[in-house]
C-alpha cells in the first residue's frame, strides 16, 4: 500500500479516539460516587471459560463492573464499588459506604429479574434492573425501574450470556441523572 493512502487512515485513527472523549458532568451535578450492586438472581447461566474462570457467573460482579465502566464514561468519578450480599442493599449499608469513601452519593443497581429462555433462539433475554441514587444521609435521591430486552450478536449470545446483562446495564445507566 502506498504511503499516501496510509496518511488518511492514520489521521482518522488519531482523530476518532479524541472525538470519543469522556463526557463532562454539568456544574453542580453529583460527580463523586460509589457503586453498590445487588441481585435477586443468585447465579447467571454459565458455560463459558470466561464465566467459569473469571467468576462472571455472579450477577453482582457483572453489574458492579459494567456500572462502574459506564459511569466513568459519563464523567462520574467512581471511588469504590461494592457487591452487596443482600439481594436488595439496605439504605444504611449504602449510606455508610458513601460516608466511608467520602463520596457525594451511591449509584445502586439491582438485578430484579432475568429470563434467558429466549437467548439461544431469539438472541435476546428479558432483564429488569432497579437503579437508584442515595446520598450520604440515606436519602433516596432518585430511583427507576428499567425493563430491557437487550439483543446482542449471535456469536455473543452463544458464547457469553453475560453480554445480555452488560448490554442492559449500559442502556440503564444512561438514565442516571
């Protein structure tokens, strides 16, 4: 390939990452948060190397990692994450975690329901997530229930069932104020 043809490709590869910079939170908005994940679903369906070895059969792990990643991309500063042992984290547990880490609030994400019966045939699952934001005093600042039927590629649906949950979290975190 000629060097003249490589130059536009090189420029595009350098410019695109700069355009995809992290979002900046508006002035006065909550920025410094902790993430608390809970789940009414005990175990995700497993069967892949990644799930078995890395421990991604625990939905709390998937929720915490993906929520942290999405909040960071939206301009939040995530100072700590916690996987609650309780299906629904108690407000006292959440507020003390916020205080311990000197954060402004906690983003709580709870997996309420997961139906994977359509995963192999339809390439989608039904997911119900509850999201909330709690301040250091235990005051619930915001809450919402997010119902989703994430669709992922055929390859992902066959090899990584957690991709459905990750996709649902990506979509749900977009509504966090």
